[in-house]
C-alpha cells in the first residue's frame, strides 16, 4: 500500500503578496468608496427607468403594437415640433420593453413622448428619472468630465473586485460561512465576502462595461494616437456611419410608412425595433430602420434611406464584425434593459448586493481601526451619512419633483448631500451606529411617503 499522500492545495500567492494586495484593495476601496457607492446606488435604481417613467408620468399610453402608418404619424408629428437639426428616435414595443416611446434630441435639446397605438403623442418628461440617469452616467458634470470620472470609478471597482479575491485565500472555500450574532466586524466581513463571491460574475461584468462606457472617449483617443496619428474621426468611422455633407435646405418628408415597410421586407425573420430620423425635413436627412431578431441581444439588422427615400445602406448580422456586435451590446448588458421585468428585478437585487459590498467594505475598515484602539468616530458618522443619507436624499428629491416638476433637482441633491455629511461630521455626541439607525428609520418613512404619493397619483390618474 502506498504511503503517498495527496498534496494539499495551497493558494498560489505568497502571504507577503496577499498582504500587499489586501493593502491595495483597502486603499482603492477607501479612495473611491463614496463615488463607487453613489454610482452603484443610482445604477441600481436606474435599471427600473422604464418603470419609473410610467410611474412618474401616469396615464401615458402603453401601446402593445404600433403599425407602420402609426409610426409614420408619430414621427411626422414630432418633426413639426422640434428643431430641424434634431434627431428623432422611435422605440417600438418589445418583450423587453412595454409601450412605444419617441425622443427628440440634440446636444442642447431633448423632448420625450409616449406613442399610442394610433400614433398619437403624449408628453412624457419624467424629470426625476432623467435626473437620476444623468447622475449615474456623468454625476451631472460636463459629459466628458463626468463620464471620465464614472469610467475611472468602474476601473477602481474592477480592480477592487480582483484584488479582493486575490487577497482572501479562503473567500471561495468559505462561500457559505456566515458568522451571525457575534462581532460586528466579523458579521460585516462575512457579508462583504459572501456577497462579493456569490455575485462576482455580475459585479465584474457591471464594472467592466461601466468602465468601457465611461472611458470610451479616452479609448478612442488612444486608438487614434496608436493607429491614425491622432485622427479620432477615423476611429469613429470604424463603428459609426460618416455624416452626410451638410445640406440644410428644407425638403418634404418622404412616405415614412412605405419606407418602414420596405425595410421590414428586407429584414426577414425580424420584428421592428426602432426608427431613427436624423435632421427631419432637411436635404441631408437620414432615415434608419432597425430590426430585432429573437436570439440576438441587440438589433443588428439595419436599412437606411436618404431624404428622397433611396436606400443608401443595408446591414445584417452576417455583415458585422465581432467587435461591432460586442460594442453594440455593452450598454444593454450594463443597464439590464434587454430581458423585460424579470431581468430588471435580477439586476436590481444584484445591484443592491453591490451597494452592500461597497458599504460594508468601509465599515469593516472602520471597525478594524476601532478594534485596534484607533477609532475614527467622525469618519464613522460621515460614512453612515453617505450610506443612508444618499438614498434618503434621492427619495427627498423625488418628493420635490412630485410637487415641483420644474425645481432644480441637481442643486437640491447637492445641497442636501452637503448638509447631511456636514451635520454628521459635526454631530460629536452621536455614534456612527446610532446615526445609521436614525438614517434607516428616516429612509423607511420617506420611502413610504414617496410610494403613497406616486401610487396615489397613478390610481387617480
């Protein structure tokens, strides 16, 4: 009988390296903690943007289907209400998204409508939902700077996830080990590690896609320097159609219903997904019809017409390179707007877990300091104000939007945020734990009021 024993598996990283990685994990988490938490919190809520829009603007039509003629009527009606250099984007009903919506936009202009089955337009300016989405994607800073900061936040989160796994040799083996009822630090550590492991594929995907979306301008600039001597237009041309020569002459709108029908005939096996009309009523107008195939994450069938109704471009999945397909799905994967309400609920729960992981990470660090005789009570209060104050502030801004749709929500959010953090920092007689309990109670009360207000209006409307 052989006396050979199985060699015990050991973590392939030395203890010294583990300590260094753990230190970098803590530094990364602390440096970006508040922004990571805010981006994760707003992103978790923004997953439900289609539902929040309907709740915020009740009574808007929810079309189950829109005919080609109705779609044409909606686009023509919108074209008469917007600047000629705007773009119109009509999204048709789908299994992933109920109802049809139409948005008109340009850099300094945006209007939104719900589209009825007969093509009638109903204004759908959900100011709070729009405020929330822009807080998530650019922190209401100038788009390039805000997007860059959010992209860096995604990189920091991605690095924290990787370093967290590398720094905890037992994290996978103890995936179902929860120590409840004992030390607060151990409870928080177990919750932090378990949620981090259970939802790691989701967290990793979310951080990676968020970083790519936020840093897209920087990525394009780097590719331009490497490949085209800094000419960014050539990089964009790899993924986007070049704009036509500018021709602002007024021309009549073509027969949009007929063009939509032609495009549908050229996209067999698809259902109509969206229609874009760029620069409606101008000689340089472009009409693009997208089709959706059941097995594909994003629409990949496209037929494009010019202002005279002539076909100028046609593309199908077999015509597209893999990179373009992947890029097209990044936004859908990041926001979870591809599988209907069940997917949005799953994203919401997993996003909430990521908020808990971010919150508990800082709480663990503060508890460890206290256990070592170096408490930081002011930072404990500030962190409690961030974790419970931000959802409370967002709920308060939603109540403000309910009563005053034209109120400056960004200024209100910033003011309430500064006041809550400053008050926590100066509240020397209140512990962080007590402030957290007070924040939870206040949040529950304000959420109850918010639900009653919006649900009541939806029932009455």
